[in-house]
C-alpha cells in the first residue's frame, strides 16, 4: 500500500541486537599471527564467536575479510589497522542498526547464544545501559558484553581515550557472573599458554580391528569425526588425549552386531559413566565386549558377529 511505513526487520525490532566482533588486532601476545583464524576444535576461533551471535540481526566484523562466516557478515577495517579496540569500535558501531549491540572479542571459543541472551536479559531487567561478563576473579570482560547501542554512541562521542575500561566502565553496566560452566564463556585465547587442548592426531585402529568410521563421498569422514570429537571435548572440558576413540567405536560395533543396534550408544554411555567413577576404560570395555559376544540370539536377530 502506497505511503505505508515499512515493517521493521528482525534487527530493528524492540528487542533485537546486532553484533560487532573485533578481529583486527595484532595479537602481540599470541606471536603476531592470525589469532581469529586459528583453529580450536576444528573451527577457527572467530566462527565460534559468530555462532554465539547467530541470532544477531547484523554481524559486523572489524578486521580483514575471511571465509566461513555467515552470509551477510559485514567486514570493515579501522584506520590504521590494529589501532586498538576503541578505534575498532568507532569503525564498527555506525553499521549497527538494532537497539542493542553485542560487543565481542574474536577469541572466545566457549561463548554461546545462551550467554548473550543472559546478558541482554540482565541489562533489560535492570534498565541498565549494558551488561558484561565477569571472570572468576570478579574482573569485567569488556569484550564479552551487550549494550544499548545509543548508550555506546553517546559514550564514544565524548571520549578521547584509548581504553575500553575508561569508555565502558562509567556507563555502570550490570556485572554478570556465570557459574557452573566447565569452560567459562569469558575464557579467551590471548596467549599460547591459554590455548585449549591442542589438536591431536587420530589414533590408528588396533591391527586386528576393522575401522568403523564411514567415509563421506569425498573421503573426509574420519576428519569430520575427529573434528567433532575435539569440539565436543572442548564443550565439555575434557582432554582429547584421554579419549580412546577406537576403543569406544569398537565396543559400539560389537554391541550393535551381537545384541542390538540401539544398544551401541547406550553401552558407550554406560562405559563413560563407569570410567567417570574410576573404572579402567579398557578393562570395562573388554568385559562389555565379552558380554556382547556371549549374548544369546533372539528370534529375528542376526547371529552374533554377523553383518
């Protein structure tokens, strides 16, 4: 209908938010490499952060263009590149349209959408200009917060310093401490010492065992599985080096063939519970395998060990 106003899009809705990710720093403490592009759990750090902001109406990345981010992501560079977080925010903020904005570092692999939801909820409930995560020592994590876009613009207009703390601290944000996470969402990867569990090479199968990892059409099934294991270990705070992939897969195969297919994942879960209570993984798996191999056939069931 002529003259009718356009309906606001999702980013312009009253509760919508955009996200600005600062990904153009020089990473001095990380050796000067491309830290946002470094992989954790088989994915670049910046893609973990983009995933946390998946519900944002607009994703603005202040840093060099890169692949692997959602369609529609906007890339801008501060001038000069690497000038610091305040100049980077000045560059990215004008592209935000929503009333709220998530201001995030690009090296937060444990940040999730629920954490941003919590920050937004706390700020709205308190009628505050924003909310930031605080770490285990009670320190504000200024690049893990959500803000009223208008409050950020007003603060920047009158600010001549270079410190995010100096810019954001006077706004009086709600300080949000999240307990109970295995790896806290504010955990960043500023230095190699803080890097999560390193990638490990896939362990080969025992010589008398058939590999049970199906390959995809392009032969990448094993790589995909290993990336999934690493990502799941990161999510749960587990050490990948302690996970015997082939032991679990072999046990699952034996149960699937000797008992019933649905028994395979359930038995793997039971093995995990037993190991968590102190049982030796190989001993527990061997006992379960013996049970599966001796399990009596049922009517309509393929013989144990059959294909």
